[in-house]
C-alpha cells in the first residue's frame, strides 16, 4: 500500500479500485435520493398515492438513520468485506421491491428497505477509510467520498428525468441493481475480510431510535387526511415523543448526541438547533419537482435539475465558506439565515406561478440557489464548532452526531412538509389551484420556521465569543 498522500496514490492501482468501491457506495445512496425525488411525480401519476407522497422520503430517511447507526456494529461483527456485501444486498432488495410496486404502500415498504441498505452504504465507507488506507491518504479519501454528493446532483436528476419522461420509472430502480452488484463485487474482492483492529462496541441507543421512528410516523399518519384535528393530534403525539427523546438523551448512558448536548444553555444545543433548522428549510425540495411539473409545466428532467439547485447551492456555498478567516466565518454564519429565509419567501411568491412564466421560473431557480447557498455558507463552521465544543471523550460521538442530526431533521422536515401540503389542499382532485395553494403555504410556513435561525445563530455566535474571551 502506497505511503504517499497524493491523489495518484489514492486513485491508481489497488487503492484506486478500493476507492471506487467505497465512493461507489456513497454515490449509490446519494444518486438514489435525487433520482427518486425526480421520479415521484411520475410514480404518483401511475400508481396513485399523492396523500402519501412525503412518506417516500420520511421513512427512507428514518431507515437510513437506523442503518447508519448500526454500521459500526455491522463492521465490528462482520468485517469490511461482509458488512459492505450485506449493505449492498439490502439496498438491492429495496430497489427490487420499488421496481415491482403495484401501489404506494408497496413502494413505501421498498423505500424503507432501500433506506436501511442506503444508510449502511452511506456510513460504512467513512468508518472503513482508516481500515483500508494508510493514514496520509485519509483526508483525500474523505474528500473523495464527500464529493459523491455533488456528483449525485448531476447524475440523479438526469437518470430519474430520462426514465420518467419515457414512462419507465420502474426501470430506473432496476438499473440500480447491476450498479450495486458491481461495487459489491469490488468490495468483496478488495476489502479486508476482518478489521485490522478491534473496534469498541459502543452502546446502541435503541430506545431513542425507536422513539424517533415513532415521532416521524405519528406526524406522517396525522397528515393522511386534511382534517385539522387529526393533523393536530399527530403533531402533538410526535412532539410529545420528541420531548421524551430529549429526556432520555439527558439521562441515559446510551446516547445519540454527546453528553449534556440538549441541556439549556449548552453551546451544542444552539449548534444542533441551527443545523436542524437549516436542514428543515431544505426539505421543502421534496415537493419541488411535483410543483414544477404541475404549476410550471416543466419536464421531469428539468424539474429534477431545478430542485437540485438547492444541493448545488449548498455545495458551492460550503466550498467558498470553508476557507474563510475567523471573521469571514462569523459573517458566513450570520448571513446564512438571511439567504435561507429570502429564498423560501421568494419560492412562496413565485412557485404558484403568479407572474409571467419566465419570471416565475427564474425566481424559483434563484430561490433554490439562495436556500442552498445560505445553508452551505454556515454549515462547515457549525460542524467544526460541534467538534470544538464536545468533550475530549465525546469527540467520536460528536462526529457521528452530525449525520444523525442531519438525517433526523430531514425526516421530520419531510413529514411536516407532507402535513402542510395536505392541509393546504394538495390532492388528486384539487387540481392546479390546490397545488398552487399548497406550494404557497409550504414555502411560507417554512420561511417562518427558518426565521428561528436568527435566534439560534445569535446564540451560536454568543457562545463562540464567550469561549474566545475565556481562552
């Protein structure tokens, strides 16, 4: 194994094949996310189930959370080779179920299985880097794997859009099977059978995971009907269970987050709230392809790419922001909420196609970019401060908590989005008027929720200023 730290050492020879296997797993998971977002409007037209539209994202993400949390245990018990093979098999099973789905219920089950395998495929490569490559290659391997999300914003909408436009959405899921099999075979051939070191078996917070699943299910079930009382009950039960998760996190030895993270006045609490609010604002993109096709008469391909502008803005914002000075980082954190709220308000005004077609579509594109860029500018600095504020013996858990918070916020945000649009009148019988009303309410309410960022980000800056003064 080469000991140099250059890109050639990572991308050539046996290391190159190992890199392809690990990066391919993350790429499959990421591409699948954008592929399905682009496909869903076509799926609904074929098999129905508009009321359950958001469930495809919420249960997929919940299953991904479980898969990512179980990844370290799978790696410790099975070793890199078999753990990766298991992840691929579960993901392939989910793809097959989705491709065969006769109705929305079947599809949601397939998406849940897909999410479990995808969560494993997403988390295992990060854990395997230190087992597969020499230490000088770790930073570049991390960068390569992370870059797969940027590639997914280009590939996912293209694949999903092409299949949707030809009325062959099932084939899009079948195509994922040989791709997954290829990376599985690479992993089986090239990855070590056993870890070079015995990984500690960190306790799995099973009760918190079950309760978080119940939170998302309660909100999702409450959104099935347009009855305000039924929705309020689902939301109330969900919030009550979420409060119970907070209590358990503060008292249990088995935690999802570092010690004392959720106690009042904790710097980590302000950071996690800010991260969650940023991600919740972005989950509005779940319905963007549907709105664009129904309200702006865009093709599935173009609708998918316009929705992916949020992710593209996030990537560009993060790249620009990551190299800023401390003063520049503070400004980036402060500007994030303004851009996110402005983008969501712009989408609220123009997604319902209230102006000329060209102006409305241009404003929607700008809105997507603003939201994504606002998140990207603040995100790297929030993540680094999570690691800075965690106790020394909690650093590893703090790193894992970043993915956990992001996925939980995505699931909750998608579930709430489904509740909002159903309450606002989105249904197969409401037509264009109902869809336009749902779009206005979704982006308008999410702009209001995102306005809470001004409070949480101010707390982040205050804690950081205090820490610098005490240093």
